[in-house]
C-alpha cells in the first residue's frame, strides 16, 4: 500500500518530512522540561552514533537493490 505512495514522492517531499519531524522534536524539547533535561544529560556522541547507524541502514537498503 505504501509503496505506491512512496514512489509518487519527490525529493522535496522527503526533505519536508524530515524538516517537519525535526521541527516537532524541537517543539517537544522546548515545551517539555523532562525531555529537555534528558536530551541535555545524554552525551551528544550517542545521538551522532544513532544517526550514523540509521544512515548506514538506509544506504545499505538503497544500494542493495
């Protein structure tokens, strides 16, 4: 079901989706003190490692096909 919809998406649609998610996360961190404290207490390199792992997984799936 989602395959047909994803094939119709352009690069701009993916970029806007990512921007929307980033903006929502920034909103949550801004209004929710518990989330803000957790984000600030975690070592930033953990977030970097998670982002690299996520990019590696997506890249592997793209290049495998």
